[in-house]
C-alpha cells in the first residue's frame, strides 16, 4: 500500500505542465492571483505544484496549483518544483496531508531572512510581522527528543509550545507517554503537562498557570483531565477489541479459503481477490 501512494518531488519544465481544467480568471482583480504573484516575486515558489503523468503523453496534469502555474507563466519561469503523484487516486489520498510542517516553516522563514528583510516577507503573507512564526526561542527550550519529534512532524507547534511549560527531563517523559499511547494531540499533551508537579515546571511559565490558585477553575481542569483519561481508556479498549476480532476473522477466513472446493472456486473465478486474501491471512506465516 505504501508504494502505491508514493510521491516523488522533482523540478519539471513549465512547458510540460497541463491544467486539468482551464479556469476563467481576471488576473487584474483576482486577489488570490495577486497574493501569489507578490509572494513568488518576493521569495520564490514555496509550495510545489501537485501533478501526475498524463497517459500516453510527455506532459504532466496539474492536480493542484493552477494559480501558481499561471503566475509562473507570467513571470516566464522555466522550471517549477512539483510533487509527482502516481495517479489521481494517490493525490486524493494525500491531498489533506500538510506538506509543510511547523518546523519546516520556521526553517524556511529563517532561511528567507538571510536574503530578504522581515517586512517584505510579512507583507507577502499579508501580515504585519512574522516574529511569532519564527519562534526564536522555541527549539532552544525543548529536549533533544522533543526537537526530533517536532522535526519529524509527529508533534505540531502547539504541542511544542506546551512542552516549554516543563523542564526538559519531564518533556522526555511526556513524549514517551504520548508515543506509548499513540496520541500526539495537543489536548493529550496539555493534560500530561497539567499533571506535572510544580517542581518540574519551568519558572518562566509558572506565573501563567493562575488557574492553579482558583479552586473552581482547577476543578474544571481536573474534570477535563478525567474525561480525557476516560476517553483514552475507552479507545484503547476498543482498539484491543477490534484487534482481537480481526485476528478471529483472519483465522476464520484462513480456514475457509484452505478448503479445497472453496480454494478452487476462488482461484478460478476470483483469482485477484483470492491472491489478496492469501496475502493477508498468511502474511505472518511468510507464505
């Protein structure tokens, strides 16, 4: 399955790109076009176009990025970075994945500052400043293992900020708990931070936790934590039950398709489906 949805990044000649559908856009008034034009002029094309190979042709079909394509035509850019999908199905499977992680965005913005001033970049993104997006002290406040998780996009920027409320040793413990539970959500991270004793909090963050001195707000936070723990226990139990049911189903299917008459029928009339069944039920046996 993994190979089926593999994505390849490459630079492609603009002349080989072909829109799936030509849209009627007024380039003089379209705000999206103007914003992309200003962005590419200032810092270049950041987000690649999503494309796939056109059958029987050297061309590539544009799945996402029509406005970026038009802007590149206007600016007479010869080659553009693209994400090459094996087909449209692969694009549909991956299109909701965030291609630029929070850590990658920070690195990209810092790299841009080496050659472009901050006001220009901020104006390109329609902001007054990008200071908050640079997170100048964020990574320095994190444990090495947490930094790696941030780089790998296992945790997002919200979680990374939550980690700074506790000392590095506690950060590593929280990350281990998140890995064990398979839950990298900000809510779960925050619940683990809340459970941290004050002795393991960072001093600069302690003054923000005024709720700890408010009995009503404290009780509310404890209730939320208990609810989160109940949900975690529920889904953990559900996962274990599903796993058990799946194993039972595999044994049943294995017993069924190994019966000579059933095996012969499936092999004759549904060879592809039969091969897939065998691949699933005999996977752990090396067959």
